[in-house]
């Protein structure tokens, strides 16, 4: 990570905002998956975005030293 990003993640507000943005991605991809047919060619891309956003949420506590609000 860049020094600038590490410094930003020390700010509780930045961590809170980042978590909110990731949660929005998770939520919207869940809605898209509900509406997307299994044979839709876009489905695999949406699933990958959803999977990556969930992984980012799991990694967030470690990236900020365990504090996520």
C-alpha cells in the first residue's frame, strides 16, 4: 500500500466511509444477481465483483489494525 493510503486508513472516518462504499457494492451486486438469469453472460462478472467486494470487507479489519466501525 502507498504511504498516502496507509495514512488515510488511520482516520476512523475514512475507514467508515470505505466500509460503506464496499457495502454498497455488495448490496447492488446482490440485487443484480437476483435479477440476472443463470444464462446471462454478465452473471459471471457480477459474481466476481460480489466475491471481490466480500473479500475486501473481510480484509478491511486487518488493513486498519483491527478497528472497523
